[in-house]
C-alpha cells in the first residue's frame, strides 16, 4: 500500500464524521435514496458516508478493488488488494441518534483479511487489528474475557425477526442478552471482553459487515466460526449473507452445542 492503512482510515473516518454530523439523529439522514448493491434500501447517511470514502480512495489508492454495501464493487488504479467497507454499520442507530454506529474497513490480500479498522463514529473509539500481530482499542492491546460458564456470560444474540427458534435453549442458559445493533462493533466488543459472544442467525451478515470485526475478535484471542464450528467463508459479494458465531473461545464449544 502506498500509504499507511491505519493513517488512511483515520483520515477517512474524520471525513465521514464531518460529512454525516448534521444527518445523525434526523429524518433527513434516514431518507431512502436508492436500492443498494446489497439489495437493501440505501439511506442518505449511508450514501454520504460511502461517497466520502470512495472519493478518498480515488485520490489515495489503497486497494485495487473496493467492495461496499451500497456501491458494490468499485475498481481503482494504482493500489493492491481488496478493501471491504461498511460506511455506516448500524444505520438505524445513526438515524435514531443512538451513539453506536461505526465505519468498518478491512484490507485483504489473496483472499485473507490482513488489517482491520472499526471506529465508533459517535464516540471516536477505534479498534484496529493486524493479522498475526495484535488487536487494539485506541492503541492499547485488548483481550477477550476469560469467562467459562454460560450462566455468567453476556452475549449479543440475533435471530430472524426475533424468532427464538434455534437459540431458545442457549437463551435460557446465558445470563444476559445484549443487542446493540452494529455487528462490526459487537464483534470488537467480544475482542475487548465487554461481551462474551456475538451470535447472528439471520443469514444476513455480509462480508462488509463482518470482515473487520472478525479480525479484531480473533486477534484478541476470540474464535469466529459458522454454526457448525467450522471456519466461516464469505464470498466477495454483498448480496450473500451468512450466520456467524463469535465467542471468547472458551465458551465456543458450549455455544455450538446449544445451537445444535
């Protein structure tokens, strides 16, 4: 890359924060402007944020291919690798004025995510990770929790339209449910030990939602898999969703067993 990835992400985050500031918590920010590449409605706040990042990448080529929720695939000259982007992860929160929404950026080479950046656009708290090296929050090393008992843990658990179905037994066992509404940040919260697991059974989680948070979680000692406990693979396509289980690692086998 021609420029340090994390410095570039800081610059993009600053631009996004400034551009959406007047849209956060407003009906204007929630206006539908088009149908996105992910086949869901694009809100004005999403479009404005994404336009900022694309404009930056045209002037500062960090990748040869961008995959983003709204624009889909965008090619660039002069860069290498692929960036997976969610310009506003937690759009509902942003529109409602709930301070839990993020810019999520992951950089991959040869199909492997190497670097990750997730910034809470409301608080400025920033998670970074580099594969095989570290996971950090605001520059300080982070680590998953060491809880080993489900009846003591807190987990974020999503099921399709809140049909308990597959999560009923697990839901009766864990101590606390927490649904924050921004998957990239929730994966980072597992990595930081704030919650002990993040489970999404909706089959709607896309590579742009999860790529950066997954690396932060795993580099902090967590484990991220599919519902069978196997390595999860996302296609480079924003119309395809997956289910995902992320935990502190210690609880992983127990969670998978309950989900079965």
